[in-house]
C-alpha cells in the first residue's frame, strides 16, 4: 500500500513539473515587422546626367635643341614632375660655345672696322665737300676755272661712292656675323651656359629622347612636358544635354585610377557639334589642389547636375516601390501601423527622388523593411531619423 502511494506521489510531482515547464515556454508571437524610418522633409534636388571624359592638358611644350651634340647626363625619367627652370639633362656644349664666342668676337671686330672705316671715309668726304666749297668761292671771284670746280665736284662724288661701297661691304660682313650669332643663339634656347637643358614650364615628362653618352637630335624634342597647372577634363555630350549646361555649372568628377573625386565647374561649352560624332564638346576646369597625380588621358566619370528644384519633397530613392498601380511608399502612423501611399515622382538625384504628389512633408517614411509590409501592418521601429 505504501509503495502504491509513493508511486502516485512521484507521478503527480512529475506531472506538476511538466505543466510548469510548459507554461514557461509558451510566449505570445511577435507579429510586428521591424522597420527603419525617416522623416519626410523638403529640400533641393538636381537631376543627374552621367558621361565619360578624360584628363587633358591645356598646355604641352616640347623642348628642342637645334644641335646634334652628346648628352653627358640625364636627371629625369618619363612620368617625373619637373618645375620650370629645372635641369632635364646636360649636353657637351664646349665646341658650340667656342664657336659662339668666336662669332661674337668676329661680329664685334667687324662692327669696329665699320666704325673706323666710316670715320675715315667721312673725313675724306668732308674734305672733298670743303674743297668744292672753296673752289666754288674762288670761281666766283675769278681765281679758279670752271674745270677746277667740276674736278672738285667729281672728287666729292668719287669720295662719296667710295665710302658707300666700302661701308656696304662692311655692312654685309656685319650682317653675316650677326646672322651666324642669331643662328647659334637659337640653338642655345633652353640651354644655360653650363650646357644644362632646362624645363620651360612645370609639369610631367611625357616623353624623353635623351640618354647619357648618346647624341640628341634637332629632329626630335629632348623632352615633352605636360603642364599640370592648367589641367582640365574634356567630354562630349548629346544635344539633349548640352542645352542644360552652361559655363560655371557644377559637375562631380571621379578619376578612379588616381583615387580622386572632386567638385568642378564647367569652363566652356561648344556651340557647334563635332561633324563626325554630332556631339558637343564640354571642358571642365579642375580646381586648384586637385590636379596633383593626374596625367593626360586618364579616364574620368562625370556627373552633371541640371534642372535644380528647391523647397520640394525629397525622399530616399530606395523607399519607393513600383507595382501594377504605379509607384508607392509606406508611412507609419502614431499607432505604428503601416500605410501604403501612392506617389508621383519628379527629378531623380544623387540617391534621392522628388515627390510631386502623395507626400507633403512631416510623414514618417519607411526606408528599410518596406518590402515586407502591407496596408495596416503593425511595425516595430528599430531605427529612426527624425
């Protein structure tokens, strides 16, 4: 009997424990949908147009040397940045400078000879002129004959002719020496007295035709320098877009290869299209401080902002859904119930869209979780931008 009572007690205890465990595990199901919301506000928006372009230089300069001389040293490589006046390479200019100095001395000597001859011949002419005057005076008082007067005039003409001939020959020599000097000076452009070829502008070395212990040639530039002080972006746009662009307008530029992104302004817009492509050229000015590391030819992604609207309802584009009946969004009321709102859209900008009908501002807009909602669904707000 006692054994039976004990078994019944144990069974009742186990039943009680099982019932208690069952009561603890039973929980009310959560039928709410977690969402993130943002307050609908008014703001500004611009339409975006994306095109491709490339980095270009407003100025490239080739450094020529009008000589065939040996290069003794090179200090730069292709791609290097150089400043105006920086040495690119050094040339053996010993014989060239010797020729130049000889030419200068020859010119100076010819000029001195001309001046000396001019002084002597001028005196001879002056004496002949004085002789004519004196002979004419004697003729007038009967102390000289007409023949003597004529001989004096003939001597003056001969003196003048002799002076002109001699000076003309000297002038030809002077001009020849001067031309020789000018030719030598032209070959020394961009080269200093020590034979250093210097950069005329600041920029990047695009090409280099100088190597140590080889000869540079007048037919090819020693170097070509791409200016970095006036970098620009060039692109071409359709006739539909060009009418919306104007000088001073803003553009966003991304140059992925250089890791660059910056805001820039439109510098020029072509008024006539390219005859082959029928596209209009647009030049964008790179702001100072953003040109470093950019090389001509680099690819650029350009975004133009047009048709700007202000004081309009703007929402994140991701909040808008499209169904059979058009576009719609979900809002949340004070009871945390979702409501499907049909909307009409306008401009589409950088991740945002203009709402022209359906929202007025101040609504709680569902921005995350909207794809799991239906009209009247209960939501649980897990993040809010209000």
